[in-house]
């Protein structure tokens, strides 16, 4: 993949990543936030002016947690229309007219309820679409009834600190398991809790299971936190709010589990998986959604929503032992921030794909054309004798 750091650094102009209206951007709560902040940081490092745009929350918009990231606070949704540059909506955002064609990032699966489907589909009709995996692109193409080729793909990445973090020596007698996802049912936290009662590493070895408080800022997450704090096999630690802190936490563990739920949620990619593999951890993840696309050489895929399958996967991963250093080096060459930002710049520089609204407008214009005349009626040739 080409790089534009040296010879094409400023061709896209200002870039504005627009966050959810009336919400601050939190640190350490999920892949969408990490993906967005990392892109802004790398674009600015390359000399391309990029900003986080927040709506209706003033300077209490999360900027205090990201000292090196430019924030721009706007009063209302309509103000986004005044931005002079590339506008990228990071999450769901109401319909607003922008100076230039806007882009929509597709970080999550399409909604399930009919009301949400109508509303969200309407917001995306005139935006160029960017998915974070082939799986996500396929879901959204079906949902919006558009050609798959009209949706660009820009893969997430793991920050450099994950591949450079030193790992302490492994303990052959103990397996250290980490769940670093949000405290929410769709991330499979209840599947994990059921798995812990199924002797996940075998009788001859002991295990520890660490869970962070990521997501406990929401009511649902706070309820789940109380449940896991009561479990005798779980150690709860504060969420990590920087990539470096998360890299250090991962390096202190052997296996990262991602038991994502597949009944009503499909992980569109899974940044935690590539961060873990860059850190030299093994990953045991649900064979669902975009998670298979995160394979950097140290992943074990298991049936989703199945505690016994998750336990077998943990045992299999533990039996493989520590990740070979060469495997970790090869993993670190995949899904890098350079690759991801290069891919984003490629998308922004190429002609914008046709949007769903443009397809509808073209079809409606075609329907309104007068019917073609019968060629036989227009013929000037003499009738056969």
C-alpha cells in the first residue's frame, strides 16, 4: 500500500471527524473512539489538519483526556454545515447539508428495529460509506440495498506501543486471561462468566481472569460490574484510557478472550484482537462477524454464545504456549496506523462512490423519461410484397 507521508501530505485539506451530538468523546471505552483518535493524531503528524468535532457540550467534550488532539466544539447540528473541508461522521448523525460530500463511518452493525432502520438509513442516503471490515461492508450493503463495491473499507489498527511493549516471563503453572471489552451483553461478558465455571484451563493449571471496568460509565455497565465483582474467579481493574496503558495490561496476560455475542450483535471487526496479537498474546474469539478478519497468526476461533466452546478454545490456546517472537513481529506488520491512514487518504482522494440517494434519484429520473416509440412505427422501409 502506498504511503503519502512524504510526497502527498496535504492534498485532502482539513478533515473533521464529527462525534455523536450532545456527547463528549470518552477515552478508553471502545474501538470507535480509539480508531478515531488515532487517525486524527496520525493525520496531524503528517501535516494534514484533522479535528474532532463535538456538538452541544462545549469544552467539556473530552478534550482534557487528549492533550495532543485538536477539538472543535460547535453549538448545534446545523453548524456542521459550515465546516470547510472533508466531513466524516464517526457515528449516527442527523441529516445535515455539508459544503462538500460527506463520509459516514460504519463502526457498528445496522440496527435491528424497524424505527431505527428507517431513521438511520435516511441519514446515510447522501454520504459516501466507509466500513471497517469486509463483513461490515456486506452487512451495510444489504441493509441499504446498495452495491457492495460502493462501500470503501478502511481497516482499524493497533498503535505502535502494542508491538513494542516488553512482556514479563510467562509462568508455566498459571494462565493469565484478560477480558478487555466493554461491560455489555453483546460483548459476551455473560458467556465468559459461564465459561469460568467449566474448568477453562484444565486440572493441572491454575488461571486468573482479569476484567476491566470499560463501559461501567453506562447504567448497564454498572450493573454488570457489580455482578463480576461478586465472582470469586474475576479480578476487576480500572479501564485503561491510553493505548500505552492498555498495551502494558495486555502484555501482563497470556490470553485475551473476545466471546462476542452473535444472537443480536455481530462484531464488525474487533480492534482488541489485533492489539492483543501485537502485544504477543493469544486471542480466543467468537467465529463470528469481522473477528476472523483480525487473524494475525495467534487467534483461536470458537463457536459464539457457547461457554463450553470458549473453555475448549482457552485450553487449546494455553496448550500452544507463549507466542513465538517471529509470529509477534509478523503480526506487528499488519493492521498498523500507517496502513489505516494511508487507506483513509486513498478513499478521500478517489472519486466518491455513488451514494444510495444518487441511485434513487437516477432511477426516478429514468422512470420519468417518456416511453420509447415502437421502432416498427418509425420504419421507412416499404412493406414486403
